């Protein structure tokens, strides 16, 4: 970590930082553990052109989840750009490998967030990011319209521009709207984590589950569940506990496919052609 930045953070905290250690979790940014005589902090650092907006969005997302008083998130202490660095300073959560009870507790807390009833529209008060890609959150009254225009269409256009999908395999806006309207019915808005894979939660040593690295907006609860199924890492105990609060929809298989399409398009645009066959398969099946 840059020495000037370290001195600046020490000044903000009004405490001497005794140790700095790189830690995992830095796919987009560098992540450090900062140690003082009595406390530990996590600091993310990035020099990209969108770095400050990326961290501001993460801060806003964590605070939105925390405000529901349903799922724990790390406290955010500071977010700033100084010299060439943007940084996000947060509470350090000492974590452990989760056991069955921890996973069930996460599920109950997630369900509480999904059903707290505070959301009234689909979207969010500000745009944010999914990974390093911008994510539009313009409000819509209809979920199918939001999902077609704010989720699928931008990623499809990006894949076309990057020559990762041929134009003949990309459905028209009209077809997207039509098919989403037929598949995504009777949905009430709920606050979502937005990027809920196995690397975006942790369990503290005291057994409290925390959500991290959100891409929040208000949408269909099954989006978060579909993402948990994409790369695995969530046991049957997780889903069984969740379904005690949120019943399984009659068309769960179709919803899972269509919601995973968004994340597969994101991965196609971020990481390239290895995700093409999965994207193509879902597009052919539903669009």
C-alpha cells in the first residue's frame, strides 16, 4: 500500500497503524488488513477511472442492506479518492468456515431482508456496478420491463460490441419484453444483494452471517436464489430454510435459467468466450 495513503488513513483514524497485510478478495481491487494496537480494519484500494464510484456504490449498497436490520454487513468508515488512489475503509470481520447452523441462519436472515416490505418499485435510487461493469437501476413499475431493459439488454449490447455474441443470436428489444412479460409475472419488489455467490458472504467467528460486495437493487427475490445456484457453495439446508419463508415459485426452473442468463452475460463480458455456450443455450431456449 502507498505510504502516503497509509499515513492519510492513520490520520483519519487518529491512530497509528502497526501492520499492513494483503488479504484475499481483491478480484477488482487490492485488499489490505490494517492492524493497530487495539483494532483491525479492511481497506480496499483501486486506481481505476471508475474506482471512487465503484466504492461509493459498494458503500451505498452495504448501508441499504444494513438499514433493513435483517442481515449484518461490515461497517463502512470512509470512502474517498486521494492522489491516485480511491479507497474504502471498513470494519474487519474475523471469519470462520460456516457450519450447517451458520448457513441456515444466513438463509433466515436473507429471507427476512427479502420479505421486509420496504421496496415499492423495481430499481434503485442510484446506478451501481456488477463486478466492474456498470449496472443501470432506473425505476420501473413492472418487473419484466425492468429485467428486460435494465439487465438483459445492456449486457447483450455490450456482448455484441465486444464481438462475444453474433447479432443473429441476440433477441430484439420487442422479443425480450414479450418473453420476459410471459415468464416474470406476479412479482413484488424486494431489496436484493444482487451478486450473491459463495464469495460474497462470510460468517464471523461468533456465528453471525455477513453480506459483502453487494450490487443492490429492488427486484425479484428469486434473482438472488438463482445466483446462489450458478456456481454452487450453498447446501440444501440453505434452500430448505429459505423456503420456510419464501415459497418455491411454480416455474422455478425457468426463472433460474432466465435470471442466471444475466450473470452469465456479465461473466461473458468480463471473462470472455468460455461462457458463450451457456449464454447461447439459454437464449435459444427462452428467446
